[in-house]
C-alpha cells in the first residue's frame, strides 16, 4: 500500500506480481531493452556523422559517468517498490512531493520514442522480406535509395508495417512478464550475438577494412563541440533505456537476490560490445566498398544493402543482418511499451490485456504522425522538424536527460544514502560498501551536474 494518498488498485488487490524468474532471464530482458536499433541503426550513423572515434570517447565517458549510476538508481528504486514507474516514485517519496510526475513524463517519453522507433522497426521488418526476395540486392546506392524512398513515401506501406510491428509486440506483452518478455528475450539475445559475430567477422575479412576501423578508433577532436557532447549523452540515455522509467519498471521484476550493480555493469558492457561489433560490422564494409559513413539515418537502409550486394555471399549476409536488426528492435520495444502498460495496470487497475490494447491504440494514432512523416505529413514541420525528427530530438536530448537529473536528485537528496545502501547491498547480504559509496557520490553531486551542464551548453543556453 502507498505511504500516501490512494493505494494503487493492484497493490490493494494484494496480487502476487509477475516478474523475471532466473538470473539469465533478468540479464536477457534487461539487455534486450538496452540493445536495439540504438546499436545498429543510431549508433553507427550518429558516430559517423559526428567524427567517429572522438565521439566514441565522449560517448564512453557519458555511459560511465551518467548512464551507469542512473541505471543502477532506476533498477534499485523499481526493485524496492515492486511497482510501475509512477507508483514506485509515489511509494518511495515523502507525502505530498510530486516525484511521481517523473513517472508520468516517462510514459510520455515512451510514447514519443515508440512512435518513431516502431516506424524504423517497421522498415527493418519490411527489409527482412525484401532481402529474402532479393528486391534490394543492388550495389548501386541510387537504386537502393530509390527502393527505400518507395517504402517510406508510401503512406499505406509505412503505416501497415508500423502497425504490424505494434501488434507483434503487443501480442508478446499480453503473455506477461515471465511468459512473454522473459521467454522471448531469452531466445532472442543469444541469437543476436551469434548473428552479430558472424557478420562482424565477415566484414573484417573484406579488403580495405582497415580504413573503417581507423575511422572508428582514431579520434578526430576537431569535430567535437557542445552540441556533439549533448548528442553523445543523449545517445547514452537512449542506449541504456534510462531517464524514462523503463529501468524502474524492469527493476520491479528483478529478483531480490539479484546483484544490481554487477548486473547493470554486465548489461552496460554487453551493450557497448554490441555497439562496437555493429560498428565493426558496418564501417569496414562501408569503407571497403567506397561508401560514405556520414549518410545519416538512411545508412542502414541505403548504404548497407549496397554494401552487402557488393560482397560475395552478400544476399545471405543481408538477410542475416536485417533479421538481427529485427531481433534487436523487438527486445527494446517490449520494454518501451511495458512502461505505459504497467502504469495502466498499476494505477488504473485494468487488466494487462486491456492496458496493452489501450496502449496499442494510442500508439497507432500518435505513431502514425511519424509513419507519415515522409509522405502525407512531410510538409508539416514543428521547430523546423518533421514529427519523426522532433520526437527523436525531444526524447533523447531533453526528456531523458531531465528524467535522469530527477532520478539522481531523488536518490541523492530525498531517498538518501542509508536506503540506497540497504537496497543495493540486498539488505546487507552483499559486501559492496565501496560501490555504494561511489554510486551515491555520483548520484548526489556529479552526475546531475554533468547532465545539467551538458544540456544547457548543448542547447546553447549557457
Ligand atoms: N535502448 C534501446 C536502443 O538502444 O535501441 C532504445 C530504448 C528502449 C530507449 C527502451 C528507451 C527505452 F525505454
């Protein structure tokens, strides 16, 4: 029951909560959320557009100093409260302090991200079929570009692929946390690693691969500025699924004996490994065939098919590559949609089935604005951006960092060290006092200050 205000309906009912059932399940689901199109679609093109290795260094720093502590904080809060993102902050905050609004902002962020994410995922699923049929097998980027243009500028196709993806994700979520999310991610994650290794090794064996590697690993500091640092930090938030209650929600499904800092570190390391492997799979191939890495969001859909078409056995590898991307997108979308679904179940007291259907309907509506961004609504711009670009920018560069600051301040200044210590050490079972000390110091002072500075400077307000 809540310490304050109305009890959440599902708390009052006193039902036992669905959750992850094994240590591997926890890891697979959490990694499934972190790993996604962020690694395979966003990371390569953002790194390409922002100068390669120099950007990578800033991104690594953002992951360690900002991403890691915020992720630990979110998971810990969720596990303590065993509730959805809004209820968790209501339960753990002192009476009459509106920290639960952070959870509400998280639900909003989930809808914004899911709107454009499900669209890109729709393109990926469409490309699995196109790759299988050999439709996009051309080494001429003009032809692959025309094929991509035809897909995204057809309103019906764009909408149908997006809604198809939403139905798939909704169907899995309806099966529950253990039987849906955990069961599916336990199968998908190993598959993802195998596919990525196969493609990475293939790409490294190409002639001229060294140029791609040096682009990824030799820093060019001249491209760095405040805006680029903000993008790197936004990417760290997006990558680790933090700042919007996703990890609070998944934390609430964690088992009590799970070592939270160790699990978080593993997830972060594995996520970085996937991004690097994706970079290693993509850049050498891009350079080897004389393409440009700065192609932007279309890198995955225009350059990559042309690259695969240029290599021996490219057809097979292209199919594998898009299956891999679809697999990665699925785990991430499950966690995105779980945020509003769990809040609806927890706060409105409706069944999981209804909450999922309601979320899907809302998303089909809001998401359509992104799906139609390249056709019917191409001319509609807010702040000079299409809905697709606006939702992407708003979520990564504003909503998630703001959510991150609030989580840090809440744990550092409101919840306090003794509660964090008790929660992170599994009530004294783990001897991790030093880890708790460092996490607490970061959360209380360093991380929120860093996020605020990067945001203000990156947005040009400082
Ligand atoms: N981390 C996912 C990716 O990198 O693709 C995207 C994401 C999932 C962002 C879940 C936010 C979230 F809550």
